[in-house]
């Protein structure tokens, strides 16, 4: 029989309604050793929550607890919860050297599937049910928490080993107000956040299934036509420095069959770019192109560009049923590594080098760009099957031109944004390899035990 799980529930003394609620939530759950502690109050609620957490962790360390479950007083068990399921998670966390296990989150930035019901998460919100392991105690106790920090984000920044149960075992009960997060002082907001996150988990599972099914398809690399010429449409604006720049970029790229397309005129640059992309797509359809590359004239090849890897990525994309492949991006949310060349991505920004497959042409032509829309965001929203080449082969060059959104002050930050995004993807790749290695070790161990 498993030992009782040590639980410390943080409750503001004045919130007697929440205390009554949380006592009822844990009623008759004998698997837990429950301690309700008086929350430390502060003029800055997040600081008060941090101080309360700090106190709990110091107690856990002093008592040499292998882990401690820290709950906020709005935690609510879902129908997925069962003591055996939770104990199973707690046992598995040791295999991953986990720092934190979350019963459920209200939002996450990026997640990778470790096992069918377990995900690694990058950044998250929702600290209502966190199991914190002894290996992480000292880091929490020693790390600085500022007035600008939020407890969930702070924990995310301290650890690369945070995991969450999926389906989730915990959500937040919607009291219609929050003592920590002002924007949650709206009835129904918290409930919707968790509902939306549950839908994201389902969508992410579908992507994982698609990717796993696709990468098990072996195709003959020897059949890749390295002598193919990729139809390449460069959208240029009438500025001599850009024209000189882009000509220099493509002068020795014989694998790219370059055509220049004049940018449509107009006061709204995004609308003009969207109209020009429509012109390119219609031209590609007339030529019966299967796949094309659309480049904007601020594109810059990185030093990682190789003809062979570009063409491999295009062939891989075809087997994945891709709509889009980006050469490099400066902002992304969800990332799933697929191969040495490609990562699946969700929302993105920075589409200065965009490979588009013919199956996606009609979708683009049928879509309208409305006031306030950005071309990157529109393209991103039109497809669930999009990828980025990593390491990046395309960056965005800085131009201090009146008609661009890159002004003098932003100029020095442009390439940094690409580098930061690339570093994020590299981190996710490393975590993905770690999870894969751990799964192989576990499978080998299971195989040995079954002999």
C-alpha cells in the first residue's frame, strides 16, 4: 500500500468559503495527509503566494519529504482522477528526474509527449496542484522572486523538467474572483481557460498521431532529385538596396529557379503583400507547379543553408502532407521535432522564406485578409500542417526603410529574435531526445523483466 501523499493547501484566512470548499474536495480521500496552512499575505498577491510556497518547501526539506503536493484552495479534481492513477504518475516521475508534476494547467506554451498520458511542458499557468520533488527544493529556496514575477512562469524558468497529466487530474474551481490574478476576476474565465486547454491537448494528440504515423513511412532518399529546380518567386519592393541584397543572396543558387514579382502598391503593406502572394499562386497554378518557394526581399540565407538539406526537407514535407515549410521564423508557440530537418509548428511569425505545396494553393486564394490582419498570422491560421526547417536556413535582414515595420530602434533586435526562436527550438529538440532516450531505456527494462 502506498504511503500517504503529503499535501499542503494554501488558504487566505479571510477566504472561509474557499477553505470550506477545499476541505470538502479532499473529504474521504485517505490517500492524502492534508495540511491547510494560512497563506502569507502581501500587498502584491503573487509575492504572498511565493512566500507561502517558500514556507511549504522549507518544511518539506526539513522533514526530508521525497516530494510534497502543494495545492491552492481552488483546486478541483476532475473525473479522470483516481488514487491509483496519481500513484502511477508519482512513481514514473522518478524515471524522468522530474522537478515538478502538475495535475493540470490552464495554459501551456509548448508541450512534448513523453508517454501516452504524460507530457513535458515548457511554460504554463495554473499552479493549483503541483507535486514538487526534493531534488528541486533547494533551487526554489535559493532563487529570487521579484515583484514582477508570476509563480507559474517563475517555476517554468527554474526547471526544464516539468510534466503534466493528460487527461488532466486537476482544474481550478471557478469562484468568479482571484486573489492573485486580476484578469481572472470574471465569472467563467477560469473555466474557459481550462476548457480551451483540454481542447488543445486533443488537437496536440492528433498532431502527434499524424507525425508518428508519417515518420514511420520510409522513403528512398536515393530517389531525391538533387538536380531539381525549385520555382522561386521573389517579391521585391522598389528599393535599390533591397534589390542588390536579394540578387546577392541568390546569385549562386542554381537549384532555385528565380522569378521576380513586383510588390502590389497600396498604403496597407500587409494587404499589398497578400495580393502579391495571390498573384504568385495564380501564376504557379498556370505553370502547374507542385511546390514553390516565395521569398521576400529581406530574406537572408544563414550559413547553415545547404541545397541537399533543403530538397530533403521538401521531400519529407510531401510525405508528411505539409501545406507550408518555413526556412526560418522569429516567433513560435508549439514545436514538435519530426526529423533532423523539420519541426512541426503551430502559430508562427516571420515568413520571409515560405515553401508552399500545390494542395494548399486553393486555400490561400479563398482566404481574405482583413484590416489588422498580418500575412504571417493569416498563413499560420489557414493550416494545421506546417513545418520549419531547423537549423534555420533563412533569416530576416534588417532594413531601415519607411515602408517596413522594422524601424531604427527595432533594427538591432531583428536577427536576435530569429536567434532566440532558434534557441527555443533547439531546447525543445534536446528535451525530445531526452524523452526518447528515457523511453528506450524503460522499454529495454520492461523487455528484460518479461524474459
